[in-house]
C-alpha cells in the first residue's frame, strides 16, 4: 500500500512538471513573438516602400505584383533561379557575384521573355519618399547601406573602366533571411534584370 507521504510527494512533483511545461510553452511563444517583431522592424522601410510602389501602380490600373511575379517566373523558367525561396535568391546573386554575369544561363531566352513582358521595366522607386528618407529607420536600413555601397562600386568600376559587380554588393549587404521580404527580392531581381537587359540591347545594337 502506497503511503500518504509518497502520494503527496508525487502530486508535488507532477505540479512542478506541469508548471515547468507551462513556463517553457510561454517562453517559446514569447520568443516567436520577439522574432516576428524584430523581422517586421528590420523590414519596416522596405514594407513602406513596397506599399508606396504598389499604390503608384494601382493608380495607373496596373497590378505590379503580377509583373514582379512574372519576372520571377522568367528567372525560374530560364533556370537562373531554382525556385522562389530565399535560399534560391541568395544563391543566384552569389553566383552572379562570382562571375559578374547575369543571367547565369539561357541568356537569349531570358532577355527575349523580358522584352515581351508588359510593363517591364519596373520602377521600384517611391515618388513620395520625403518622410521615409528622413527617418532614422532609413538611415540604419540595409537598403540605405546598399545604395551607398552600390554608388561606391559604380564609381570605382568607372575609374577602372570595368563593369560594376552589382552581385557582389548584394551579397555584401544582404543575407538569406532578407530575401523573405518581397520588396528586397523583387527590387533587386528587377534592377539586375533591367541593367543587364540594357547592356545586352546596346551590345546587339552596336
């Protein structure tokens, strides 16, 4: 027969275990909330810019998200982008940085499909940026660091009379998780695609 003292001890242990489980559960929830909050804060400027760009195009009766997704699909279909995951975006730009060549493969097919795409090139700049650009968030943002680093890369490459390595600038500033943000991945892809599209067009012309 089990003694009462043993039963009491057992009940106390069970209560402590349940309490620890509750605490662990709360910690997990709080950690998740903090992570989400940090991610939103880190991408605050990009979110504002993307909302602004979408609004600008909406006023012209253009769904810019559909155009951007189409550019992404062209990159995937031409086997330059494996899929739409952050890891694939990072790997694509990393390969670009190593060769300074884009598209990485199927160049003629890539440029041909871009030339047939309605509303390409895409303007990812916001016309109403006074409030955004003057903010502390923008000063500390990666997009500001990217702009400064890109301007330096263009200046140095011009002095050396060589093409700028935009891919290297992208990899220097952005990490895999940054490509979870739609504005970051779409703006960089559309920018690189248009820059190389122009170069290709000029080379074919002359």
